[in-house]
């Protein structure tokens, strides 16, 4: 019975933006969502032909069990499945102590435009539940070496903290992104990265961004990074490369660390 109640509550919050968390009395609330937008980072694992310009987007989400009882159930989230050549790359959730990542089976509903899955573990009272979804599309407009990406995020729930992170590809020139992120939001210590931090985002709220750059390089960033690493005969790689080269999540290490850092920053601001 608990499983059924959880499933209904989560679906109600995530798929009915007109109803707030308080109104639906959800057992789970969406505390944080990090969205990492990575043009020309890597191709989909199943791509044989590499004659297109790929776009990889990752969601790292954190939900909280608001009840005083352990919960298990079904999570269902909308994705932009109408984008050109939309494909799922990786879906996983994490143990409560973040020591394990579970690649999970999921179901796609093309008519509703949603992805759903069952939680791998029980979520204890007041515990956080973390998940990652990676998906690919061909949403970048290409005119010779000029690339333009118009990215729009329509919030599917009330979310305490949303972080939208753009990572531009290696060897990109004349990079321009609008709106311009503020100094406090942007990652001053990370190369080719632009970040936007939004607090208390309401269901149905929309965030729109435009990224333009010039790039003649045909290889994606992941291949360039791999070549560079091999040339230096160095077995170490950064957080993003770990996932890309081992066949697991590109975001599973880096974005979780980033979310924790953002939570500390938000707490300092408050």
C-alpha cells in the first residue's frame, strides 16, 4: 500500500505543475536539480555514424522523503522527447550514502513524453534520493562552423534549487551565451563552463538560454581529452572523462560533487 501511495503522490507533483507540493501532500519533494548541457561532448554509445553534431544533457536530481516512514515506489519525469533524434543514454540512482550507483531499468512513454522507473532502495524518513538521467539529441543548429543552441527548461515541479550548467566544447571560439551569468553564479574556477543558479523555482516556470560559438574541430571533446591523456601517458582523468571512457555515467561523479558544493553555497547566502 505504501508503494501505491508514493507512486500516486510523486506522479501528481511531477506531472501536474498546477498543483504545488503542499496541496498534493507529496511524500517526496524535489530539492535540487542540476542540468548539465554539453554540446559536442560525446556521441551516443550506439552511434556508428559520427557525421552529426551531438548534444548531451544530464539531469542530476535530489528528492527528499517528507514522511516519517521508509518509502519505495515509482518515479516519473517528463523529458524533451520531441527534440530531433532524442535518445536516452544512461539512467541510474544512488544508495543513501552515495557509495553505490545502480543503473536501473526504465520505461518510456512517448505519448506522455515521460521516463519512469522504480527506486532501487527504500528511502528512509527525511533521507535524500538521488538520480541521474542522460539523454542525447541533435538540437544544435549548424551553419558551417557556426553553432547555435537554444535551450529551454520548463520546470516540471516546484524545485528548491536548480543549477543549469553549460560546458562548451574544446577548441570552441567566439563563445557567447545569453543571458550572461552573474559572477556569483558562474564557475570562476572551471574552464569552458557557465552556470546559472536559481532558487525556489515554481512548476511551469521557464528558463531560456542561447549559446553560440564557432568550432571547426570535428572530434567531440571526449575524444580530444582521451587523446591528450594518452599522449601524456597519464592514467588520471577528470570527473567527466571517467564516465565517458568507462561506459558509465558521464555525470555520476562530477555532478554529485557539484550539487553538494552548491548546497553549501546556497546555505551561506541564506
